[in-house]
């Protein structure tokens, strides 16, 4: 019996011993690239960008010119959003400048945009004395940083425009053009790209709504499309507010008010929109409608009593009441077209 058990134990061990003696098979380069790509994207989706970069570096050890790994690494460095990571991302993208690729242009545009923001913030800090510089002439250094910021925003616009040429009407590119043009102070380009962005988002939402309508009698889930519509609406409202402020800056208050009304048509329960509408109407002397908008602000706001926006709204309400109590309150139309 003991001998039989020993023989059985020996037979069971033979396959294991045999497999150990041969050792694991080495992966081919193609298999390694597939493995690192899948692992990289898993970490990317988890927003574990440092780990995604590590996997991208592993892939680049196998294939140093691999476009996928270079682009993913640059995007991860962008999302880390530090001075050193943005500079590293710019270095990677410089090596991809000859590649005509939508995602390369979009990432390059955003990297240039954020590098410009960092330089402008540093320039403002130097000018205010809150940031130290070793430069002999701090003001000259601040001016130099401002020039670099504008140059980078100009580069950003060029990258976004290349992306828009490859994929006309793409919201990422149009949004990027609008943001960068605004930072540069190019109001005309800001308006043009903002209007194009609103049109693109509106058409996208109409298409998504048709898709939702088609799913009403099916078992498929329409929530992803609905969520996408909500996200587009948020961008549309932010864009309309931005364009409204731009119009107001140029004394085109009628156009500014129209933008706010368009935003309210998307979501009429946002207190900041009612507050902004009241400001524009009160500036035009239309106390009656301004008061109505302030009533809506107080109806929807959840801000504390002493919040600056609420304090300003109370002051505006008192001004409206004084105007309405006067014998003939002004009802001037907003300025501009």
C-alpha cells in the first residue's frame, strides 16, 4: 500500500516537474505592446495617470517611436497639470509635430493653452510682489512671461484650428479656440468660435434627442445619451455667459441680455443667470424686469445670507424698489445690438 501511494505521488509530480524544467515562454514584442497598451488604458480610465505613464514607458522601451504610447503619455502628463509635466508633454508633442492626427492636435492645443496660463499667472504674481524672481529686473521678466503666454495661446489656437480642419464642427476644438482666443484678447475670434460651438452643441443635442425618441419603444438604455445632452447643455450655458460678458464689455447690452435669455431657456433654475439678467436690466434702468429677475434669483439660490452674491442681490433689490417708488422709473432698453 505504501509503495502504491509513493508511485501515485511520483506520477502526479511528473507534469509539474516537467513544466518547471522548461520555464515560462518569453512574450514577443507584439504581445508585450498589447499587454502594456491594455494595462496603460486601464490605469488611464481609473485616472491613475502616474501608473498609466509607467506602462506607456514600458511600451516605449519596446517601441520608442510608438505613436499610441507617446500620445497617451502626453495626455496623462497634461492631466497631471504641473509645470514640469506640461513641459514634458510639450517635449513629447514636439516629436509628433509631423503627425496629422486629431487627438495629437487637441492635446497639443491644450498643453500650449495651460503652459500659457502658468506663465501669465507667474507674471501677475511677480508684478504684485507675491512671487519672487531671480531676474535683475522683475518687471522686465514679467513682461517677458506675458509675451510667452500670448505666443503659447497663439500656438494653441493654431493647433485647435488644425483639429477643426480635420474634424469640422468638433466641440473640443471649437471650445479650445474660444478659450485661447479669449485669453489672447481676440474678441472677434472668441465670438465666432463661440457661436460655432453653440451651433455644433445644439445640433449634437438634437441628434441625441432623436436617438432617445427612437429608443422609447425598445429595451435599450437611453440614459448615456441623456447624460451627454446634459453635459452639452452645461457647456452651452457657460459659453453663453462668456459671450454675454464679452458683449457687455463692448456696450452691447441687448446682445448680452439675449445670451442670458438663451441660457435661461436651457435651464431656468440657475440663480446666477437670473442674477446676471437683473444686473443687465438694472444697468439699463429697467427696474421692473430687474426686480422680477431678482425674485427668481432668491427663489432658486441656496447660497448663505451673507454670501457676496446674495449681498449684491439684496443691494440691487433695494435699488429696484427705490426706482419703482419714484414717480416715473426709467425703462431704457439695453444698449447695443
